[in-house]
């Protein structure tokens, strides 16, 4: 049992980083998101609790779907989801097809950009979730087919990443934009489950595949994210988490140190300067407090350090 986590520990736990730091399992069995002991504990819990079985079944169902779905990456990155609303009444659009987008309130139909690329935001997001769930399914079941599929998706992204144009929410190639997504924030939210999934299957992949995924995807994305420098800010916490997770997964200590120890924007600085004495995130909004401490705790245990 872990002791009650401090607020700092909760934040670090949400960042998805501490498991690798605390050394809960040997390095070979530490998969960043979880480890061998926790996989076994989760299986026991699923046998004893209906809610836990439901959660495990969800992961396995997602993974089976990812095994069966075609693997066809979009030809470009996604756009900002906030564009996906009716300009008359602000209602979120419905996707009729990849190139047709309709307001359910007034029936206005939208075509072209940025709407088409917002749909790709969802496509890329689902691939990231698939990598995570395929990795988990492999560790829960031992079925190598899950690991192979995760490796195929990761390799496909490694081959494409540099070819995706960096773009921001206006479509411009500027610092702050991403290659998969239109903001370094969204690039970070995308990269975290990708790094988790990679860590879960890493030791099943051939060395050349590992090198390509680590260098051409994980580190490359971390550098896009890291080039955009913010101070004490909820977005920077996500960026630190992504850079740290990618660094751990790729064995790049320099990235991990920057994510945690950078005196201006690392996670330690975020916690020291961003968490007020009453325990709330300084930006003064419960929304941003919750966003800075994302509910990743459902899959990331609280640390003990
Ligand atoms: Zn409308």
C-alpha cells in the first residue's frame, strides 16, 4: 500500500513519470505506465470486482478492434478541435463524412479546412490510444499479436513523423505548433500514451525498429514540444510529462532531466511555483487545476518518493 500521496505526488503521478523513477520493479519489468507486478495485481482485481473487470474488458476490446482495423495513417496532421463548431450558433459539428461536417442545430454544412483536418485529430488520437491499449493487452494476455500491431503503428508513425508539416491552429509553421497536432499541448497529449505503449512492447521489437521509433518519433516529437518554451503553466505541465515519458521510453536521460529539473519550466518548478499553499493550481480555476492534474491516476499509481 502506498501512503496517502501528497499533492505534489499526485501531480507527479498524473504526469505519468514517477513509476520509472521510483524503481518499483526491475528495469526490464518497468514499463513506465505500469509494471509486471501491477499487471498481475490488476488481473487479480478484475477477477474479484465487476468494475475492474469492466475496465479490463474495455482495454482488451479496444485492443482487439485495433488489431482488426486497417492501418492507414492520415497524410497530414490534425487540427484544433475548437474549430469544429458552427459559426452561427456555436454548436459542435457532426461528422457526416471525412469531408462533410454538419451543424445539428441549424443544418449548415461545412466543407474544407480546418474542418477536414479536425477529423484527423480524432484519427490520430485513436491511434495513440490504440498503441497504449495494445501494449496493455499484450502484457495482460501475453498474446504477441497485440505487441506486433503496436509495433506496426509505432513504426508507421516513425516513418511519417518528419514528413508531417509542423503547423499551428492557423495552419502556420511556427514554434508552438505540432506535427501530429496543431499545438504542442495536443502533441503532448498524443505523445504520452504513445510512449506508454511503446514502453510496454519495446522488448518485443527488433533493435532497428526500436531505434527508428525512439529517434524518429519519440525524441523527434519531444524536440518539437521542447522547442516551445513556456513558464509555470498548465500546458507546460503536459509538455513536461510528454518529454519525460518520451525520454524514459527512449532511454534519453537528458530529456528526462529537462522535463523534471529545468529550473524555469520543469515539473519540480511547476509544483514549487504553481501549487499554492491551499493546494490549488495558481491559475485560479478548478478547470485548470483538474487539467493540470489529469485523471491519468486511473492508470498511473501514486508515487512514494
Ligand atoms: Zn448551426
